[in-house]
C-alpha cells in the first residue's frame, strides 16, 4: 500500500499541509525573505506506521516529484534500512515528516538552504500529536536531531550519532535513533566512522524489521 486516499481521519490535516503557504505569504523575516518559488509541501503522515523518518527538507528533485526521498539520498537511506521502494513508501510502515515541508531553494554556492524557519513551529507538534503510535524516530541530520534530541544532543553531528545508544533509551517518548544525512557527500564520513556501518546499522535494521514488518 502506498500513499492513497484513506479513512484514517488524517485527510483534513494532509489537506491543510498541502495548502500551506506561510513561507511565501507570511515569512518570519519579512517579505524579502519569502520562499522564492511556489511551495509544495511534502510529508507522509499515518495512524498505523510505527516509524517516523524525520529528515531535513525536500531537495529540488523531491519538490518536482512530490515524493519524499525520491533521489540518490533516498536510495542510500533505503539501503541503510534494507527496504525496497514499495515498502518505503507504504504509509502503513513509515511516516516521513521533514523539519521543513518545502524545498527551501539554494544558497549562493548552489547548496540547499536550511529548512524554512516557519515550518516546524507551525506544524511539527500538531503533526506528531496526530501520530501517537510512533515508536521509533529516525532523526536524519542535524536539524532533526536538534528538535528530537534537545536534551542529549552532543556538540556536533558525529558525536550525536556516536551516542546513538543513549538516544535509544531516552524516557518519555518514542526511541530516537540519530543518523547522518544519507547524501553521497557523506561517503567520506562513513569511511572515517566505521562504527556506523558495523554497530549502528545492524541495530537500525533489527528495529526496522521488528516495527515495519
């Protein structure tokens, strides 16, 4: 089952998210900092999936397709999870709620800008509250880790991910597993931190198998 119409009670929220234009029409830092293109919010919410993938923000390819992680980073993330595309896009198995729902554009160097500041304050608590069944949050990248790991986030992304055992045992909510961004630019980081593939990925895959199948 992929993203289809449903009777799970979340369609009104999905419609509100799809219609959101605050980053264009009511930007936090004035109209000169509004989103320079038409917003296209991308998020997958569910009342059944027990795993939440909390990413950063859509890139241009995802903005064009409307499908989250529909790019090379998504290919790598699916490799990490050991799931195929139909499984990944089955919203009974995975929810996908980035910190920013819309492609933020590029900076002067051609890199993706950070998630828009308007998005998380407006939507995150409400969206998460609509999915109380979530048991595992995959916090992908520094922005998601800053939100979901406020009390135990370390001084940088490497140390935060290295402390993954601590985040899995946090009380008072779903377990949180921090991951680096699956961009192929991080291939060097993965080679330098062999513990990621040797120790963290087996734990990740075991939890995916337990919660998504």
